[in-house]
C-alpha cells in the first residue's frame, strides 16, 4: 500500500517541491544566484555574448522567464493594494533580486574596462566581438529544424534589415531621454534570448559607448531612464518572444540569425572615420564611419576572432549538455 501511495504521489510531490524550491532557498543559495547573475552581467556588457545563454548554461533560464512573466496585472494589483509580501512571493522577487544584484555588480565593475579597451585598442576588441557575433549567428541558425521558403525569406529579410540599419544609422544617434528609454526597452529583450546580445543591440542603435559612459560616471538620470525602459521592455517582450518561439520557432530563429549576419557590418574591426563630433565632455568621437580593408594588426585580429568564435562554441556545448541532461 505504501509502495502504491509513493508511486502515485511521487510525481506530484516532485512537482510541488520544484514549485516550492525558490521559497526554500537559504542565504548561500541566493549568493550562488548572485554569482550566476554576475556571469550574465559580464556577458551582457560584451557585444556578441548573450546573458540568456549564460542563464541557460547555469540552469536558471526557465525560472528567469517564468519569474519575469509573473509580473503582470494580477501581481501588480497586489503591489498597489499594499500586499507587498504577497507581491514579493508572486513574482519570485528574492530570485530576481539576487540575479539583478549580480548583473549590476558585473556591469558597474566592467564598464570602465570595456570602454577603455574599445578606446585604446579598437581593432583588437572589435575583432574579438566579430568572432563572438559570427559564432552566435551560426549556432542560432543551427537550431532551425526545417529550412523552407518561409525560413529562408525570414533569414534574408532579417539580414537585409540589419545591414540597412548599420549603414543608415550614424554612429551618433539622439541622446534625448525618450530615445534612451526606447534603447533600454529594446536592448533588454536580447537578454532573454540565448544567442542575442543586448550590448550588441546598443551598438546597432549607436548608444553602446553612451550607456557605458553613463554607467562609468554614475549618471543617475540616464541610468534610471534606461532601467525604466528595460523594465517595460522585458515584461512586455518576454511574452511576445515566448509566444513567437513557441508557435513560430523556426521563422523567428531564421529572422534572428539573418539579423545577426547582416549586423556583422557594424562590428567590422577596420574602419575609416569620415565625420566626427564633440561629445558633452569635449571628447572628439567618430560620427560617420566606413569599413575598409584590413591594414594593421591583421594576424592579432584573426587570432582574437577565433578566440571569440570558440568561446561561443564552448558555451553552446555546455548549453547542449544541459539540454541533454534535462
């Protein structure tokens, strides 16, 4: 009788334990979550590596998506009616806070290093990023189960759109608060997609250096506006992307793959400055750039491209191993 009881109720108990797991975490568990968040933050600072990929590798991707999706009208009603404890539990806020804490630590600690490298060693750094994006394009496209006219068309349109954006958008885009808000809303969506980098989206929007400088100098107005846009974007787009990947997975991945391929024009390491501008700090920066043939640091750039490519290859293999075990 006990055996029958165990066989019948074990799956239910297992599922219940899984649901209660976030509530049963101890302090050390949240410290580990913060470390995983630091890994995501480090990835999101670098154009080409997705924080979503890191989340998947370390085993928190599903809980992250579910927690984000739980921020809806029902849970917000708890917040606005003063039921703060119930709201905290409803959105799994202890989990989200730990992840966001780790992400914040990485972003604020790495911003100065990345901006310095991009200013003093642009060819070498962009070569590394080029390898990252190229590998991400390949691995995302490999996940497409069926190639037909729809997926091919989506791939071509995604590539054409991204290429057009890279040549049509100057290096300096508007810096008003509305545009910064929109940048936050768009870029954060990449964090929940393995293979797509939020920083890379900022590169395409011409606001990567601007946001990194704001983080580096603790420009609270820019940071808060960007964060508000990010909050809106991730809560709304998490549902849209989840629906698209569930019902139109192959076409969605094809568009994303094409988008990344067409975007490689933006991260080509060798560029010639055609026009410049002076920013608010009196620093002369490029406004319009054109890609040129490799001239210097060619072998070093090739090595760094390969390093970037195989870094993504290694991360994807770890991700595949996680999937196989699941």
